[in-house]
C-alpha cells in the first residue's frame, strides 16, 4: 500500500517522497533510486521514470547502470554517465539535459509546452501565427504580395488533399530572355549538403526534371520541405541543388549572382537548422512526452483509504522534454560549439541566406524558432526579442550584442537612409550612417568567417548577396571583399584561431588576393575599426594605396576573382626582415628564436599543435638585431607534424600601414616574383609594434601585392 498522501501542489512533488522533497534544492540521484520510489507508489517518480524511459529508452546502455541524475532549479535534470565503471567501454562525455514540469489537468492558464514534434499541428499553428503577424504588422519585412519568381522553381501543384502527389516538376519561370519572369509566392530552402551529393539538376537530366521528379527520389530533407510548403499553402519551392544546373559553370555563376534576390523575394525561407545533410530530414520527433500516472495493482484499496491521493493520481500529468537548444545569436558567439545540434548555423552559405531572407522559419532539434527583420522568437518562449527595445537609440550607439542579428542588419541598412540633400546636418547624418554600415560590415565579416565552407573558392560567392546589399547602401567600390575607400586600414586583419594550423599552405593558390580577408580561409578579426579610429586614438595613416584592381572570374563582379590579375599598389615605408619561430609560444622577453632558414637547413621541425607549441608567440618577424615581433601567419608555414611548407628562400619585408594609440601596424610580406615594374609580394600576416622596433628610413617604396 502506498504511503504517499496529502499532495503538495502538482509542480512541487510529494512531500513524503525523499526524492521529490529534495528537488527543492540541488539533488543527485540514480536510476535505481527513481525506480525504488516509483515502486513505493510515488506518482511523481512513476511519471518521471516512464517519461525518461520513453525519451531515452537506452539510458542504461548509454550511461551505465549507475548513471547519475542531477536535479536543479526545480525543473531541470541532467543525466551523466556512470562514474563507477559499469560500462564496458570508456565513460562517455555525453550528457542529456531534460526539463520537466508536473501539472494538474484542471489547472487554468497552463503555459504552452511545445509538443516535441516539429511536424505537429501545434508547431505549424505557431509558425502560421508568426507568419501572419509578420505579414500584417511588419512593414520592413514586406507584405503578402507575389514577387518575381527565381529562374527556376519546383512546382508542387495544389498540394495533397488526403495523400501527397507522386511527382513534382522543375519549371522555367520565363519563356525567353526578353520576357519578365512570372510572379508568385515561393519558399526557399536553406540546408547543409553535409558532404553528401543529393539529387541535383544537371544538363543531362534537366528535361527529365521538367517532366517530373518522383517524390520517392528526393532525399528526406527535400521531401520534408515539400510537406512544409503544402501545409503553409505555398505552391512553389526553391532548392539550390535542383534549381541551379550544377554541372554548368555559367549557370552556376549567373544564379549565384542572383542569390540575394532569390532569398530577398522569398515569401519564407525554411531553414533545416538541425539537419546536417539532405538525408537527415527537417522534422524531429520524440523530443517531449506527456505522462499520466498508471493505476497501481491495489488501486481500488488506495482509492478508498486515500481518496485525495487517488484524485492526484487521476489528474496528475508530467511534461518531460529535452532541454531546448537556443542558439546564441550575439556577435561574439562561436557557432562551431553548436555544430552538432544546430549544424546549419555553423555553415557560411546558411549565414548569408538567413540575413537576406525577410522571414526565416528554423526547424530546430526540439522546436521551431523564428527570425524576421523585427522579431526573434521560439516556441517555448525562451527567446523573445523585438525591435522595440533598442531601436529608438540605434543611430546614436553601438548595438553589437543588443539586437537580434536580422534586426541589427536591417537597421544598419535602412535607419538614416532618407537624409536630406546637402547641408551640414544631413552631412553629419550621412557620415554617421556610413560609420554604422561599416561597423555592421566588419561585424558580418567576423561572424561569416567563423563559419565553415566546404570549398575555399566559395569564400567570395557565399558572401556576394550581402555584399550586393552593402554596395547599394554604401555607394562605395567593392573589390574582392574590401572597400577601396577604407584601404589601407582594412588590410590590418588577423587570423583568430592562433592555435590551429591554417587550412591553406603558403605554396598553395589562395581563393582571393592576399590583401583581402577572403584569402585567409580562416576566422579573421580587424585590428582597426573600418569605420575609423576615434580621434582620441590619434590615428595616423602612413601608407597610401596608389591603385587597386580586382578582376571577376565570372559573371558576378562580387563573386570569384582572378587572383593573378587582381593586385594592389601600395606606397609605404618598408624594412627587410626574416621569419623565425620559437618552441615556447608564450610571450617571454629575450626567449630563443630560430631562423626558419636555419631550421630547414638543419632539419629542425617547426612548432606543432600536438605538443601545444603552436600559438600567438610561435612565429615572429625579426629586423636586424631587434627583438622579434610575434605574428599569426595567414597561411601554413609548416604542417601539423612540423614539416616545413615554406623553405625560407623568399625575401621577407614589412610595410608600415598606420599607428594608433602608440601602436604601429605593419604588413608582413613575402616576395614571390618580379616583373618590369618591380618586385611582387603577397601578404602572409601583420604585426603590431609597441616599442617601436621596426624603424624605417622614412623613405617610401612602391610595392605590388597580389
């Protein structure tokens, strides 16, 4: 017979149960303990055990017989692996975070709890509510009017009535080059290819796809996207692999140049945010469960002796769910830390697609969340931000980290954009807006480069859409990722992952000219604000850009470039130097440095990350007998095993760019060739000089950097 009676409020647990009582404070427990309390008749523990085994049926196999459970904050529970070694394999580092809540079925004003199934009617009802609110009330995001369709779209038909159709069709939206494309409402899909080769449209199969594509041939993510469009009442769908001819360079370049309009004109962009590949699907299920207490064998006797306990058992419900994964959208977030749970947000192409689209519906691992130009929200209510909090002072302060990314992006593009012509006040406003746009650009570059690309050559194309927006807003000359008007200070960027070996070797072709941040193929940080250093920093620019040239490799002038034909002529003070390294990566004065040329000649290996030698102080440039200045190479001077990619045979020099706050900034250049006009260099890094150590002769030299 149960000893439990006189229940506390449903959310608190039973006061006679040691486990329930302990949940008011942090408490560690185990699966056998929860089972014991459930068998003793505690309906709360019985609910918890049933829900846990539903969501994680293999909990013992994954975490061991003595897996530990940490209860905290009265609603949070974390499962850890057995620390006592009952597992036959090594103790996994994996943990599971769960959130639970008990309530009575007759409670009023129960908070909304996501169903744990992102394909559920409740999730789609919430999605529709977000969409309709945005269409009706958000002027920045646009209304429900049809827009120009992309070059090709998938025609899904009228949608299934009781069963889905067997085929969809690829359609061309205009019958000739002189005719305007058709208009309509369409959904664009943002997804990760994940190393897979999904169904694609090629020159060999395009006519077959126009005749019909069997739904059975589509990978799961694409089929799910069709279901979403049907359920939202939208006939047309755009998917990159099917709507761009993948084996046609000319078609790919043309459609890549139109990417900004594809996402900008979409009625909605669906993000397969929790999906790592086309085969993994968009929807997620079994992420939450609602449990009612079972009647014990002696239920009739208990009902007579303890009527209040019987009523509790009848009306008690448990909501148990995996703790929602909320992404950090701030500028300082590291998306690579969430690549396992929110893989799309760690991809560079997906970053641009999110910013360009007016409305974005994310399908996450446990729930839906929403982004538009004025709102950020999720199903559980854990994130809820609107444009009302900070927009009033947007033009007058730094909003980094204060606004959701899409709100910040569109505020930068549109706030202050309607100034008057001429006059002192309008000139001040225009200058303020220009600084705000450049600050936003710098923020985007640093966020974008922190995301992964499968192909280095996509560094410029995957950012071309947002670049097109900024070209229109700034009215400045865009050259291979750089703005001519903010050179040369825009040359002062640095690779931020100082403890990693760069992907590209010093002797490999880069995806862009070395004077552009797009050539580094790593996360970058600008040392000097592109909007200009404040006057109190006493900025002095020492170098002058004489000429800069960027030659597009295709039809998109903001896409890939011909690196050898894209160069920068710089007039600057130049000193010759040599590269060296140290086994000690800490910044210790007067530590021993080894010239790389000497190391190569003597067979001495370079610094290796495996031995934790690679760091900010591992590589340096030395001029004369002065103390070397540490720098982070843009490219790989030696590999992860310490084998040298650069033999030290090329001339090294440093070019003074500017000074600010008693710090001098120099480019580190490697001579790679010579022509009739003089030597040709490429950038391999930059250094900061606080001494100053790198003293020049105050004579300027003209150098060419490619």
